[in-house]
C-alpha cells in the first residue's frame, strides 16, 4: 500500500481557506475597494481525483460567493495541469 505524502487537492483547499480568511480580515480595514487575488491550482487533470478535485473547488468557490456577496475580494483561480508531475508543473 502506497502512502501519498502530498495531496494537491488538500494543498489547494487549505490555500483557499487561508486566502479567504486573509481577504475577510483585509475587507474590515479602511480600504473598501475590490481586491483581486490570483490563486494557482495545480492538479493532475488526467486522473479522476484531479477532475473531481477541480469540480469540488469550483463548487466551493461558487457557493462561497453566493453566500458572501458582500465580499470586496475576488479570487481568480488559474488551473495548471500537472500531467502527473506536480513539482515540474509548480515550477513552470
């Protein structure tokens, strides 16, 4: 049984949670303008886990902004297909 030590999906999820909390704290400051955050997502789109992960991220993204329409921050997700090599895709 192979133990996977790095999960791209969990990394992206935790990154999203961190940025969402940071954006909420920034929203409470004096700056009331819209702030854009660009987030890179590296997934293996040839695998079922990558496809399901991307769908889950998009659903969570949509649900978050539906429930929090007053947020002055906007996340832009940039998908990069790792094609099985996460390290190489992250450096590209």
